[in-house]
C-alpha cells in the first residue's frame, strides 16, 4: 500500500496563476482532508470531505476549492494564487468521518507563490 | 474542542525515557486525548489516543490524570529518530472532522 500520495512535491507559482494539488489514498478510507502548514505553526484545516460526494469548509477555506473526484481522490485548487498561500500542503485520510481518530497523512506539497 | 498547552521544546538523552506533558484543563467528558508527531518535513503521524485509562502501544504510553486535566506521553527508550514535534490534541470522537494541531513540543533526542 502506498498510503496517501500527493503530487506535485514542489511547485513555484507566480501571483495570479492557478494550479491543482492532487491527493490519492489506497486505504479505502471514507474521509479526506486538506491542511496547510505555515513555518513554525501547526496544521490548519482548509477543506474536508467526510464521504464521497460531500465537501465542507474548514478553518481557512478562502482562496481554495476542492473536488472529491471519487473515493480515492481529493484535489485542492488554487484559482488565483497569492503570496499568502505560500505554505506546505498536506492531504490526509481517515476511516470514517464522525468516528475517526487516526488520520493518515501524505508527504506534503511545498508551494511557493512569488 | 478543548485547548491544550504544551512546552515549546524539550531535550532527552538517547536511550532514556522521554516524558512529554500536556495540559488540557478544560477537557469535557466526551473528549479524547490524541498524540501525533511530525518528523521534519514529513506529514504528521498518529501515535496514540485515550479517554481516561492509560494506554500503551508499540510506539508509546499515554498517562492521563484521574481528573483528565493533563496527560503525559512517554517514549520509553528515545532514539535519534524520535526527534520531532509532538502534538497533543483534544477532541470529541464524533463531530467536527479536523484536528487542531497547535504548535506542539519540539523534542530533541541528544546522542
């Protein structure tokens, strides 16, 4: 099992450009999450998907959109990147939305917006 | 979810037990204590969780005080690979789906 995979690992964007971060999990988990981590800080939830076909906003959703493409895949889109979105983005998955205690994280995507 | 307080950093000698404290004085009855760690540049990793009883698994032990207002994560024989940021998180097992990570404790294991 690969667990949670994310692509790309690194990305540099110019202000105003768009991009999609991809995430996939092979553990048959129902729930998936997108977090961002700024230097020296903990992770903050951007969006989550409790189950296939549903998405909900987290703490910091502004400037992002998500798509739960199927049970395996959950993508994060930046429509018009801003320097404030420079961060490390982590995708995670868990077994079930309302009873989850263990989230499995991907290796992260390091995004720089200039 | 209840707020947690952790020391910003700790050192531990290799081979010794690392005891990481966490204060969660406003914890409510249905909230669990979870511990995750994040090794440099990697995604966080689940370690252990508990409600009121002490818990042990292959990675660590979790000691929760009787009043549940604080807990301690114990790594019994710390190795250099245990150097990481350790996050104590308190949340109900149902309800909101996010984990509030805070800033954690940076544990440095010294050779």
